[in-house]
């Protein structure tokens, strides 16, 4: 994957200008594209569009990809590419949609940069886009084929066979395919659930599969998003809490996600906040069934016990592990003891194996702060992995800091 010589020189000369205006370009791009193709609003998360997260994530990805093409010392972009492809597959993105995206993205570059976009500059950035797009199309085609997914009909009806009230504003839904064809998944993956909302729109949301692989059904755990500071309530989470009961049929994507539980003997340090406990629950469930001797450290922070989802499930599975250490913090509740503390998560006096594989899941600022604390403790950055719910803007944040 390499730019032509002429295009490489142009991209080198214009990369800083495009990067400076990238957020403006992608914001305009989405607006223009949705005006012309409102049907694509059914694919994209409207809340992320309204908050500006999706345009910023796209801008960061395109700029990072361009830098990868022109700088031999740039970080390997393939892990980012794989993660984007998995998210696209979970949303049913099709190859033909890349033509639409490319047309409006390049038009936005023209409009924002104006006379600076000569025919040669436009051709060079068109080449960047299609190298980016074709790489994703190929990877997504592979993922669709492996799962046997018909790209014209990527959603599979699933019936809710069990609903569990896990905590305040958190429910688990156990889903079985209506046609009886079980889609295998790997521990750590997620699915998207698409619902038709009362206003006539259709919206997908991605939820971690909160049970281990190998089960006949999928369990997803959904936090009801309550609006605050002028933001509205979450559309899909509210709909699911109010309408998804035993017998309800939901459209579900194929399982996706490349942040998976490995089979090494390394100790695991699993760190989560709030609903970020969902992949941790799946990992602990898997280990209890297959690898009970693997050392595990469980660190979780929640607002209070009443909001702590899946706590009984994780504790039950953890009791089947032979080498487990667990510590919980409640930020808005008084609790002190050998396993429960008050306040924000603080790992200063916690034992941490230096060669452990660390997994983070929770709000982005929380993960950034904890990662900084871990690196300061001597944990190698390459041993720290993370899962972001929503557009992945990790690369746009500083990778150090204090909790």
C-alpha cells in the first residue's frame, strides 16, 4: 500500500494544511452527505454526529492514515484499520457506500480549502482516500465472508429470551437467533442492535457481548443513558429499556471486534468503570470455564453499589478462579474494607504484575488517566489494551496523566 511518487510529494506538502482543517472538513462532509443521502443516517449514530465525536474521529483517522503513507517512522496503522473494519461490519457498511463517502469527503476538502486545492492536490488526496477505502473494503469483505453474512441483508433477527434487571438503569438481554443459526463469537467481541424508533428513524448501537463464547445465546448488557447538561436521553438505550422484553425481536449484527481474550499464561489485569464492566464479565466467565488457573486482578470503579451492573455475575465466576484478586471503588458511596474502597480509583498501593496483560474499559478520560498511572508504575505501554464505546478518539488524547 503505497502512494504514487507524485502524490506522495503533494501529500507531504499539504498534510499540515489538511490536518489543521480536518475537523471542519469532516463536519461539512457529514452534513452535505446526509442532506443528499438521508438513508445513511440509519447507519450512523446520530448522537455522535450531534456531539461532534464522529467527525473528529474520522478526521483523526484520515490524517493518521495519510501520515502513515508518507512517514516510514509513523506508527503501524494496521491495528487502527482492523478496528475500523470491525466497527463497519457491525453496522452493515457496504462497499458501494465508499463511493458516496469519497465523493462528499473530497468535495468538502474542495470547499474548505478553496483555491489551495489544485487538480493535482485533489488527485493526490483522492488517492489517499481510495487507498484507505480499498483497504477497509477488503478487510470488511473478509470479515463478512468468514461469518457467512449476506452484505445485502447484514442484520439477523434475534428474539429476547431473558431479561435481567442488573442494576439501576442497567439491563441484560439474552438473545437467540430466530432462525436457530448460532453465530459463533469470541470473548471480547460486540454486536450492534438496530431498532426502529417512534419518530420513524432507525438507529444502531454497539453493545459488548457480556457472556463468554461458546454459549447458544448472546447476552448484551445495556445502560440507560440519562441526558444531562442539556443533552437528551439516549434514544436506543431508552427504547430497549422500555420495549425490549421476553419475546421482542431485535435486529442484530454479526459479532465483531478484534480486542480478544488471548490464550497466554500471562496474568490479566482487568480495569473497568461503570458499564465498562461488560467485556470484563465476558472475560471472567470465559476464564472460569476454560482457564481457572490463569492469574487475574479485577479493579472496578462505580458510582455506588446500586449502579454496579453484573456485580453478582462477576463475583460468582471469580469464585471459580484459583488465583484472583479483586478491588472495587465507589465514588459516591462510603465503603471501606479489604475489597471495597470509597472515592476514585487509585492504584498507587495496589500490586501490579509487571508482565501482565492489561485491559481497560470505561469512559475515555478515565482510561487515559489510568493508562498514565500504569505506565508510571512501569507497565509497558504495549501491554495495555483498551475498548472505547463509540468513536475511537484515543489517538487524539494525551497518553499520560494522573487519575
